C-alpha cells in the first residue's frame, strides 16, 4: 500500500490538524527523514498554506490544535509544536505547548527548521557580573547567605558545582551546599 493510501486510511480522509474534509493533500513534514507514513500528514489547503507561509497564519484557525496535539503521529506532533511556537505571542498557545510532550527525537525534528522560541526570548540566567550561566556550571557565592529551612549559613567563596537552572525564573539557580539542595539567587553568585 502506498504512503498516500496509508495516511488517508489513518486520517479517515480528514485533515489531521483541523479535521476539514475538503481539499486534502499529502504533506511531507520537512526536513525529510524517512519515506514512511509517520513523516507525512493529511492536510487541508488552509493548514498547508499557513504552514508554508508565516505571513498568512491566522491564530483562530489553529485553535484546532487543542485536539490534534494528542495525536500519536510524529508528523502531526511536529507541525503542532511549530505552529504553537509561531503563535506564542497569543496566550492560549503557551498553555497548549505546556501540555504537548514530544520524545527527544521528535522534538529535535520539530526544531530542525528553526521554528520555536527565539534565542532572544529564552530566559537567560546571568551571574552578578553579567556572565551567562549554563546548567552544569560552577559558581562561587559572593556573600554569606542564610539558608532558609536549614541550620547553616552558606559562606562567601563557597563553590557550588554542577548547578541547575530554574527554567521559569531567570533569577534562580539550584545547587548543593553542605550536602543540601538549595535555591540561590543569581545576583549572589559569580561564574568560576
């Protein structure tokens, strides 16, 4: 059976993104990976046009992704992720993105065309000197810090190795001091 027939059967002759049943075509999600049905989707003319032309994207049309984000088809998941990221300026796509869970391989595929949050929009953690911090970095405390919920003070000059970043707050990092996992404000550390 051809890929087109397999995708048509899988989709019940409807757009796998919005559910439309008119003007359907087989769409291969780029970049091309494999010649198999999971890399293709059945799409209507409206969806395909808006996928391929960013300037023609209509936010209200893509509210259909509320249902299609639950698809098990990798090609549908990739396009849903890309379109939700394209519409990030509106509030509702961010909520759907939080619910959309992609395996690592599918997420890499989704990011391969450069769609997604711009690097400028991404949260950056910076130390007291303005250096960008990365997960796994080592930092040094620049002042004594009273650790809430613990009976010790983290002393100035203490090295905190293999820090992790708090992804929704640019002012917080996490690390271990005296064997205890704590949250540290970035303004009280310097990268070493």
